[in-house]
C-alpha cells in the first residue's frame, strides 16, 4: 500500500429548494457559513457547490473525507433553507446565475450559449503521478475504460422535471463544451501540450484549466484527473470509482494497457454508457484488468464489496428512478435525494435499495 499512488476526489453538488425541488442560487450563503472549511469551494454557477478531499493514501481516508464533507455541506444547506443533492443534473430546472468570480465570468462571456445548460455536477478523481510523462501513459491506459467509468457513475436521469431516457443526461450537456472530449492517444507530452495550446489559441478554452478532456494531466497538481464521471449518489459508489481509477492508473504505469479503441468506437461506447448506465459485463472486464493493482494497494476487498452493492441495487440513475416513483411531489423527491447524499437513512430509502 505504501507504493500506491495518492488519490483525491472532487464532488460537485446541486442546491435544491425544499418547497419546489428547483435549483436555487444559494452557494454564496453556504460558502459564507463554511468559510473556515478549505474543502468546500464555489463552482461555475451559484446553484452548485464543490468539495475537495485531501491527498489520500487509502480508500478509508477517501471515505472519511467524503462523508465529513457531504455532512458539512448538507448541514450548511439546511441552515440556508435548501438541500445539497448529489445528482449530475438538477432534476427540476435551473436558474443559471454565474458565480461572482472573474474567471467564471470570462468563461460565461466567451460561451454564453452554454451557460443555460451548465451547472452539471461531476465527480473528478485525481491520482498522483511521478512525472507528466508517466501521466501520459496513465491517460493511454485510462482511455479504453472511460465509458465503463461513465456507466458506473451515471446518475442524472431527470432534466426539467422529465425523465430524459438517459442514465446520464449530464454527459451530452457537458459534452457541448468545445474541449469536452476523450484524450487522444498522444505519443508524448509535447503532443499533449500542443493539443492544449491549440485549444487555447483557437478560442475553444480560455486557459489550460478550461480544457475539459474527459481525462487530463491536471494543470494545477501533479496528478492525472479523470473527469468523465457523474457525481455519485452516495459515498459508497464514489469510493468504488476512486478505487478503480487509482487501480487503472497504477496498472498503466506498470505498462499494462488494454487495446486502444478507435475514436469512433469510444464515442459509441460513451453514448451507450450515457443511455444505459451500468454495464456489468464491461465492469467485470475492468475489475479483472485492475485486480492486481487493487490487490497491491489493499483496495481489492473494499472495491469488490462496493461493486457488489452497486450491481445489486443498481447505479445512481436506477436508484433515482426508484425514489421518484415513491415521491408524491418534486419536493419529496428532492428530500429523498438529499437524504441519500448526506448518508443518513430512513425507511423511505428502501425504495432505492
């Protein structure tokens, strides 16, 4: 375990009105209440809030940080008269007010047509790398599994109060951004840097942070950052995702890389994952590929137990639909989602089991 890469997780949440279930721009109030908490930060829109774990060495640390931060944000949201919910898209519509931050305001000015569909919520997993060249090898190793990771995390079936028919409605919304695309099979770091520079030079991104490859070399940290996943409905699923991403990176750094799909094949697989969600057969292949790295890091039992639970109860989209079916109103549905997000249980949650 001592040699396992470090891992960190960023989670984005949407803030919902307790009476209507609609998204509300309450982030400034919550951030003011949590000013002393470095693990809670603003996001692009005021209806969102983001949490950041520390640099973790074990999945136990990841779980502890995620649990603590979800509860802190949930409590602050309750005090502000709203609900913090882990869902890839606000289920009952949004008011897209941009956060008062110079960088976000420049982004909104450059892409005004995308603001209305923004506010989607993701889970980003960071895995430590010894060098950018090693990170590029990790991106190559991750590329064949991006659709599986999307399917595992798919957690956004509802848009504007209606069932979208997708497991991840976030995926097509987020993919409208000009640089939101899979990483290419770059031969070297120079090729990667050239692609980032071209995106900025051509106006597709304002800076390196605005280049939204589904997996990328972090422009701020010595990590590979996997951005394909929806925010997970509960901590258990987020821990599984973090463990799998770390194992895939460790496997790639050892030189073990699955066959590379063509761009067209990867695009088809991503669309299928967004529509159908969890693919048990593909996930089983990923688990087999990553098993040695999971065993070496000490994560094998935790990930297999979490995967079994996820496969048994269904992914986030399945659970959301079950919760919506037993909710009489949008407000009741939002409250149920908030309960699962926070990690507290009651008898009404049996619908999502």
